[in-house]
C-alpha cells in the first residue's frame, strides 16, 4: 500500500470513530465509496463530523472545500491533502 493509501486508511478509521461517537452511520459499512446518503448522514451531520475531524486532526476544512465533499472518500482525500499541505515546510 502506498503512503497515500496508508494515510487514507488511517483517516478512514478516524472518520469511522467520529461517526460512531456521534451515533451516525450505525449498521452501515463505511467505505471510500460510501456517499453520505448511503450511510444515512445528512448535510448538518457532515458539518458536525467535519468540525470534529478538524478538532481531532488540527486541520481546517474551509467552507468552499466542505461544499465539494459528497461522500466518505471525498472527506478522506480532502483531509489527507490538508495534512500533506501542513507537513510541507514553509518556503
């Protein structure tokens, strides 16, 4: 598995934990292909989960990016990209 693949799996697991703590997505298999509708998560829930992930991972998902996140895979990839940006040394 690639470094990006490993990072995505780690973020996916953290997202699973956040959803479980919020009582969301119960009884559904959470995969990178899952849409929010597939796991019975509405737009307000997405905002709350994004906020929880921001706190947990010390990142910031701006509103413009949040509007493009249509499912689990989008959320995971966005977070991995934000983490990579933060890890880059300042020029």
